[in-house]
C-alpha cells in the first residue's frame, strides 16, 4: 500500500537473523534499540536522505531507473569495497551506505552484492 515510504525497524532483538527477515519482508533498515542514540539518529536521517536523493537524482538506465548514487555504488561494489570503504570514500556514515545499498537491492530486485553485480553486468550497467 505504501511501498515508497521508508521503513525502519527498531528492535530489542540483536540483528542477526531478525535483520535479514525484516529486510526480506520490506524494511529498509534494521536497528537495535541498544545502539547508541547518535547511531540510530544518523541511520534514520540517512534513510530519509537516501529516499530524498533517490527522488531527486533518478535517471533512466535501460529499463531500470537508478540514481547517480546507486550507479556509484555499483561501481564501488565492483571494485570490491566494503561498506566502511564506501562510507569513507563518499564521506557518509556506514549506516547511510547500508540504506543506499538496500534501496539499490530493492530497485534491482536482488538480495545481495553478488546478485547486484550479476544484474549490473547482464544489463549493461558495468
């Protein structure tokens, strides 16, 4: 019903399997209540920033619309960069990187970095 609304799950349960389940069910981000408040705040701000950036920067790329940031992420994934490396290179938090990746995965209909790269190669995005 509200597929375009960003969804954050904040739970007392440790991430582990619960995070995977929530992401697969459609959540954009999973946060543990025990995380420091500044991390939770940064992650939620990143979630809205990523959503706003996707709205502003959407461009056509074949049948799949990707933002400029999403295209950057695909290139960085192809280079084998970790979330920490991507965050450093883009001067954003790791949580924001996760949000961008989840949005990219959702946009492409994939569930992993490997599937993202396979999709990118087979659709001429790399």
